[in-house]
C-alpha cells in the first residue's frame, strides 16, 4: 500500500534547519499518525510523502512557501508595555491575543514590546528525515472528523 489521499500513515521524523539544528523529532515517542491529503501536515511534507510505502526512508527539503509560510513583516507589531499588565515580559514568551492568535515577544523595550504573529518557523527552509512505519485506510469516522482515531491518534 502507498501513501495516498485518505490513507492513514504512521511516520517517524526528525526536523532540522539548514544548520542541522534539530527543531522537532518523534524519536523516543509514538510515531506521528496523520491522514494524507486533508491538510494534517504542511503541504511540502504531504507532497513529499505521496506514493511512499511502508519501510521507505526519505529526506525532504521543504521551502517556506510549502512549509509555514514566508515571514510577513506586517505581522510584527510594537505594543505598549501596558497592554501586558504588570508582569515580567521576556524575549521568547508567547501570548494569545483576544482574537486567538499566538504572538511571540521578539524585543522588550521600556515602553514598548515587539511581538511577531508569524509562525516561529515562517521563512525557514525545513529538512525532514522520515521513515514510513505503516499505512492503512482511514475509517469513515476519521475522515468525517479530520484526524486519526485509536492508538496513536485522537481518542473521543
């Protein structure tokens, strides 16, 4: 069986940047279980895994356009320090806005805090090493809910 639309694939992966720094990995954990072709993964990863079989090992290089997007300078804003209340604010902290958007603090000034609403990996070329562990048909419930159920997936 091959990875194709509406198949559940289980994969082990390691994600690195172009300097070889590990950004994420499933090593030492359950494999990642996802449904192919419905947007569970970034587009470049889904495209790179299409047609792969159980046991395949693949290296994927994903451009920002097919990953977490190109960095958008309009998503970086300066906010009055007073908007954060009286607590301590440090570079790297993340907050959720009133609109549900997550922002990351990139600069801390006396009167202003600079926040970035871009995904932390926006603008970054991504390098995945992937091993396909298993592939199976998705159930009707999984397709209706848009995610994997059962072992390694979501439990209702």
